[in-house]
């Protein structure tokens, strides 16, 4: 499957999105411009550049609070090579949120997410989680999926 990049601009109609963004101040985006500067990558494996960015994000989270968990960063963490297990959300080309899935078989999985401390409470992880759920749709009915 490889890399799948989702430019969020192409997924929405600005006439529909504009009222949703401006109506709810708790929403992740305060303007359409904020929404359009985001990009989600859905991956089966991480290259060296992506690994470096993920590790930098993990370090920022650890510097902010005592995070001791480490997500799986290898493609071998997924039982199905075609099922992506890494979800990266970029804002203005900076990695701000990361979701890793550990899926050793079709019955059990673990999800671990990290969002940069200065980018929290904006709905970034929710976007990654929703993307993962869509990809897991064929598996989720029989799968026990845990957050760790």
C-alpha cells in the first residue's frame, strides 16, 4: 500500500465547512485557513525522515510530562502488510500528532497516540483516530482495540 497522503482541502466543501468551524469555538479549527494547513499521512512503514520527526515529537511530549510508553515504530507491528499502522498529522509541514497501531493479529490491537504539548485540544488526535477507524473498518467488528 505504501504512503497515502490526504490533503484535507480536497475532502470538504468550504461552503459546508465554514459554518461548522466558526460555530463551535471548541472545534479544532478557528478558520478555514487553519484547516487547510493540515496534512495527514497514512503509512505502512516509516522512513528515516519520518522516524526522526516522530522521535522528536515523542521527546517533546516526554519533556512536557512523564511519558514512559514508547509506540511501535516498525512495520512488523501489523499482522497485515496492507493495513497501515502509522498516522501522522502535519500542520504547516510540522509533525504535531502521531498515532501508532500495534496489531499482532485480527483479534487484538493497541493504539498509542501523541500530540505535541503546544498543539493539544485542537482535535488533531481525533482526526488521526477517525482515519484509523476507517482503515480498520473491515477488522474492527471482531477486534479488541485498546488505548495504552
